[in-house]
C-alpha cells in the first residue's frame, strides 16, 4: 500500500518542503501540503482502490496528489479540500480506465494483490466485491461513502440526477452487504465495512 508521508516532505517522489509551489500555497494562506496528504491521503487511497482496483490504486493516488500539488496554490480559501481531492481522483481514475482500454489485457500471469493482501484476507475479499459492482454503483459508493461527497456532487461527477446517484449508491451498498454476508463470520465482516451504519441512516432519509 502507498505510504502516506507525514514528516518527510515528499509526495510521490516530489519534494514539497521549500518547493516553489509549496511556498506559493503557504503565501496564499493554505496549510502546508504535507498536512493535506497526512489528513486525506488514506481517504483518497480508499477511493482510488474502489474505483480502479487495488492493483492500479497506487498509481492513481500518486497522480492525484501530483496534480493536487501543482493546483494547490490556486485553490480558493475555504474550499472543501477532501472533496477537491476526490474530484481529482475521479479524473485520474477515468484517465486510467481509458488508458487500460487501449492496452492489451495480459493473460500469462495473474497480477499480485496490492498492499500485501492475501487470498482469504477480508480486505482483499472486500475490494474484490467492490470491484464486481457495476461501474456507476462502484463510483457512487466510493465517492459518497468513502470520499464523503454529498450526492449532488457525486451526480456531477458520474452523470445523472442526485436521486439517481443516491439510488446507485444504495444499490451498491445492498449488493456489498449480500456478498459480504455470505459465509464466514458475517458479523465480524460487516463491522469492518467502512461507513456501514452511516449509509443505513442515509438510505432511510
């Protein structure tokens, strides 16, 4: 799994501390970019993993923060930084899907699981279940339940109405619960699903 640097001042191999872009960001009244990575890096990685899959998530994460680093000084004061990062991650995920569609699919070997996850590991099983969702459901679940975007902003990213985004996310969560509850210790597994109780309350609204 991609490590989220806290004190090293490096994002995806690019020096941050003292770099001109970082100096401009601080001059514009923003907090240091290292703090942004530390606060939101894990959330963005979860979104990337849900949307592009575990094997491509690290690249999408790095590309997201490289793009964010360049654009950070121009971000208006008071902006929702997490929502801004999730929007960038969405664009990078779309770029990755387009690039993957142009590449021939390898057949000789199966890819290794990212993050050191093993077959049978609950996290590997969860990401596999997320990856099997239809594309719109997967993105709506990722952007709302993992990225924290309101449904209106999710709809702006994936297309369609706010109600359609809400319905797609709810359908995706229900499908995950069905898959996640089959076999094994379903009680323990359901406790691990991020945002499970929150999504239940939101579906009832």
